[in-house]
C-alpha cells in the first residue's frame, strides 16, 4: 500500500474512532471510567494522527516542504519579534 492509500485508510479509521474517543460526560469519574474502557482505541487514534501527519509531509514535494519550513521559520521570527522589531 502506498503512502496516499495508507493515509486514506488511517483517516477513515480515525473518522470511525472519533465518536468513540470524544464523548462528553458530566463528571470526571464517568470520563475516567470510560477512558479506561477505550484505552486501546484512544492510543490508536492519537498514533494515527501522527502517522497521517508524517504521510502528508512525505507526500509533499521537496519544494513544498521547503516552502513550509520557510513559513515556519518566518512565523517563529515574527513571534519572537525578530522579523519586524518594534
């Protein structure tokens, strides 16, 4: 299975897991009890997110990756006040 297909499978699986993982409860005790029963699904969901991000990065061309890294670098400089000093 190539990266694009793998990404699609992981996204579909996370769509299935999302309603299981993100459920509202009235008390912390109810939430903690539920979380303990779905621990494996929670782990899978969050591991899938990381894999999806990695696959999306790998599917980008080197030029796209370079542009993103440059945007991040400039954003960091701007946040730190080094790009447009006051």
